[in-house]
C-alpha cells in the first residue's frame, strides 16, 4: 500500500482552472481532486457560476430511523434541501447534470409510505429540467421496517432508490453509447441470424436495423446493483484504524454509470455530501476532476483508503491519526 504524502501546495491543477479556492483549505488532494472538511453550503455559495459538469450525490435521506450523521425529518426535509439545490443549479454549466440518489421513507408508527422523495422530485423539476428518473434496485436491501416486513409480514422489502437526473437545460450532455451493456443471448442470436422487419403487436414498426450489432444493448433506467461491499480495501482500512465505516455508502458502479454516461475525461464533478468519497474515487479512476465536501472527519479519514497512490494531505499532521502517515 502506498504512503500518504503531506501536500506542499493545495489545489490540484485541473481544479485551479475553475477557481482558486482562496480561503478553502482541502483536507486532502489527489492528482485530480480535493476533499474538504466543510459544510458544503459554505463551499457551494462561494464557488463560481457555471463551473461544474456534474453534481452527483446521495444526501442524508429523511429516514424515520436516524442515521449517526443526522437526518432532517420529513416535515423539514424540503426546506433544508432546496437551498442546496438552488446553488447546485447556479454552479452547473449549461450542459451540466444533477444526479440525486434518494431513498424512500415510512411514516413513523404506521405501514404507510412517505411521499417526500416524490415531492422533492416534483419541486426540483420546477428548478431544473427532469431529464429522466432512474430506479436503483438493490437486491441486498434488508427487510425493513422489520415490524411491517419481517414480523407482521404486511409489506414487502423496499429495494429501490429513486435516482433523479436533472439538467440545467433541456439538453444536458449525455451519450448512452458510453454505457452500453452486454447483449442478451437472444439478442446475440438475432444479430447472428438476422432480424426480419415486422410490425409488433403494439403497432411499432421494427426495422431491419434492429438486428444490427451496435456494440451492446442500450441500458434501461433500472439499474440493478447489489450494495454488498464487505471486503474492500476501504473496509479493511477502517477496521485497522478503528474508524467506523460509513453506514450509508452508495456503490461505485452506480456512480460510475452516471460519470461515464454524462461526463468526459477532464470534466469536473462535485459531491456536496461526500461521506466515504465513493464519488471522488470513481472520478479519479475515470480521470475526471472532483470536489467532495463532508462534515464528518472520521468519514474523510476512512475515505483516504480509497486512493491507490495515497492522497496528499494538506491538514496539519497533528489532527490525523499517526498511522495514516505510515505505509498503509
Ligand atoms: C448518505 S451519506 C453519503 C454517503 C456517500 N455517498 C458514500 O457513498 O459514502 C450523506 C453524508 O452527508 C454528510 N453531510 C450532511 N450534511 C452535510 C453538509 N451540510 N455538508 C457536508 N456534508 C454533509 C453526512 O455527514 C453524510 O456522511
């Protein structure tokens, strides 16, 4: 494992192209990105307009059962969250995208669903243009709330997160050729043996082009990704340091899908609720510049393990566990 380095200069060069970050000291940096220990609202307000290609994030949800990092209750959620979104809109380039992973919630004490995440989507589609809604299916979700799902058995597992994709304009940059999926066996057969153009029972005319090999299948807006990370370097490193792993991480492949789909190499991506910095690590591996904000220092310390080459630490070493400066 690589050593962590104390940085001499702050912000990596690709980010200096968008802003000098004066007055904002990163907690650590890499060749392409910077993680800040900060309330993201402070940062968002200070950043220059039209500077970002993608904002992708998973904010604290309005859960009935509180997470350790604090969640706003459903009644206050929209008032809390909308000011962040207004700033995000200002910061996006005209062709930029805002991707928001948001889980559902239950009304406390009864087997009734909250509608806050739908209301949020409706409110945001007045601020932005709703490019498309995605459904992230996580087959590994636990059967909760236990009372309704596992004990009384009157509801089923809630295994879907809504992932809202908004554009600042009607045409955010996107290219589905960058996220093609392997063809199914039947489609492979069809390509091999040719397709006879015909009218479907639905009335749609399917032309011979349908049987053409385009290098892969166009993905649907349903992304099935089991969130089952159990033996990653991130988790091992957290255990070694005695740091509690972040309790609500999203999977790398979810972030990777949108980064591939909506950005190009060299673009700038922000995650204002960075947690364990999955966003930064994915962007680093895909050669995008990135900015992450996170309030909780433990989460940031754990996130250092996500970077192959050892990020550059710009904080005084006294504020960090000594072990971070040894070989990891
Ligand atoms: C759902 S978690 C994000 C997890 C992250 N996507 C990951 O995969 O590790 C939300 C995070 O937002 C952080 N947070 C909440 N309010 C914040 C704020 N105003 N500024 C920065 N971070 C904040 C919380 O500490 C928490 O770690």
